[in-house]
C-alpha cells in the first residue's frame, strides 16, 4: 500500500518565494488582515438569508438532491481516500506479523465508497467487517457495483443518520471505529447533536470516532454569494446539497456532550496552489478523534 501523502503538518512554507514549488502547504498561518477579510466575506454572504419556505424545501428534499448528485457524477467526483491510512492509522490494515483480531468499522455517509473501497482493497483481515450507510440510495447502488465491493466483508445500506431510530445491521456497543468524513457538515445543525448521540450509542466501549470536515472560513465558504445562506455558517450549494462550516469548539461540544473523550482536535489550515495559473487557495478543515470510555469492571461485594 502506497501512502504517498505525508501526514498533515509536515510540509511547511518557510519562504513565500517557494509558494509555487509544491501543490500544497500545511499549517499556513493567517495574519490579522486575512482573518479580517474572511470575516467580512462571511458577513456579506450571510447577510441575506433564504426564506423559510426554501429552507424547508432543502430540508425535506435533501435525499433527492444527493441522489441527483450521484446520478450526475456517479463515482467520478470524489477520489479514493488513501490518505486516510496516514491521517487515521487506526483504519490501516493490520501488518502481517500482527495478530488479526476481528474488527468492525462503520462509515456514516459512505457515498460511493471512497473510504470503504481502499479499506477492502488493502486489508487481508479475514474477520474484518465494514459497514457503510448513506442517505442516498443511488450512492449505495453505485458502491455495490464496484468490483472491489466484497459482500462477505462489507454491508452497505441506506441510512438517514438524523432519524430518531437507526435501522442498522449491528448492535449497540459493537463498532470499533466509526468514520465521519465530510458528512456532518451536510446535516441540519439542529440534528447534529442527535447524530453524535447515536454514534456514541453504537460504538463499543473503547471504540473510536474519526472525524474530518469543513472549518470556518474555508475557501468554499468564502466563495458563496449572498442568498445562499440558510442560517449561520450553513449554506446551500448550486446543486441543492448543503454544507456547514465548523469551529473546533463546536466539534468538541458535539462529541464530548455525547459522552466521548477527545483525543485529537486540529485545525488543518492548508494552502493549495495551482502552479499553472499561479493561484492560491486557502483550505480550512477540522480533523478530530473521540473515544468512548472503556467500561469499568464491576466491583464484586462479598
């Protein structure tokens, strides 16, 4: 398995003259002026909120918009996330010399399998079971058609993560790792806390959540035009799908209030460049890990 991308934080821009020497730079510091410009962009593009009728439309038809998205793009829009094995080594397949204990991994918002397929391709674990749930039935259909989809080690199904009761093929307190990558941002902020509570319910004691999503002032947020804002930091894209931009504190509050312990919570400020067009693009992502506390052994009283 080729982990070509180094873990974030290792490629630092020390001389501005070198900016176009690579496609991306990690941990790029923002000065006060850049922060001020970002705040102003958000103030302008959020000054005109959508009417309540349209807000309700995008809520009620969220599934349709995601089905339409995958009908148009099929499996060509997102690339397989091989970088996940570097950023989240807990997902990497066990080494041949390691004892292969059985593992259960569940991805919420699995889409067409850009996380699941690399795990299935590279893992030789006989007792691995990967589950994938997605709001879009079209995405699940495409995932199951992938030649690397293995029915013996993977089960994919339609899931509305905001539903009060989850219809899932596993028990509570059973999942080793739950993956939430660029998914929570597509959920109505009013339902995010419920999703985090459900995640905590299905994790086994000692289990881990790995999280990555859009951060406040990411380039994608700054590019929105007025009239696309549903509520604070929550927007609708041109294709009807929605996106929220998080702060570290918001991510922390979601999962800690659900009873999980924070192990990692980074702002990944990355400068991506188009060397051909000499363009700079500032990305902001939140990367985090939260663990469910292990159960305390029962105390026996004589």
